[in-house]
């Protein structure tokens, strides 16, 4: 999403999710739809809005880069899907993406009861177990720049070691080097 009002759009959508409000969505192809926003997540390295279509009682999603704008819909709709059903839907959509892999990392300094979920990231089938040298976290995740950015933050905070997939370690080291070179 490259529009200047990205922060405003995300704030509006987050308010709609929180307050169970619907929005008009105007897409770049001039299509207009009514949606009850349910979640915002990265999918294929772009932010997507996952929503309930109140007219068809179905779950759907839209790439936020294909949207021209949002307006609040004046009526409240009764939601037909709960949060768990929406997360299952997102998991099924992401399952069909070849970039989704099982990621396993060791966190050497993770505080007790710390939640590793990150805004707009979706981790399916995540688990966290204790080991003698830290905690082992695993989840199915889309591997790309969004994951690398999330891993970099976790690395700074909790001293992360990537265990699997094996190629992710080299990719992550390269990502960190490029990030440091840009910052210098």
C-alpha cells in the first residue's frame, strides 16, 4: 500500500475491527464492495484486509494496494464468523502459498509469558517450549522480508538462533548485513 494515508486507513480499519463496523471499499478497478473488516495481515509480502462480506455471508480478502479508499458504512452488521474461524480461513489461504514453511528458532533471553505475535504477522500452528538453553519457538510462516524484519526485532530483543529451515539462516544473515549497510 503506497498511498500517503496508509496510517489513517490502517487506523480506520483497526477501529472497524474493534467496534465491528463495516466499510465501503473502493478498489482501483472502480469496484465498490461493503466489508466487515476482521483482520489485517501480511500475505505474499503485502498487507491484506480479511473481511466478512455481509451480503453473501462469506469470508474474503483484498490486497490493500488495490484499494483507492475506505468509508465507514452507516449500518452495523451481525458477524457470522468468529475470530477462530477467520484465523482458520487465513491459515487455509496462506497454506496454498509456496513461501509458507515451518520456522523454528531458539530464543535465548525470552522473558516468561512473552507473546511473540507481531502486528500484521500471522503464524499458524505456533508453539513455544522450554529447552535448557532458552525457548524453542516454531510456527508455519510465510518466508520473506516481513518475516526477516520480525526476526531482526526478535534477534535484538531475545538473541535469536535460527534452527530451521536451513536456508533461512543464510538469508537472515544476508538481510541483517544489507540492513546494517543501509543504516550506515
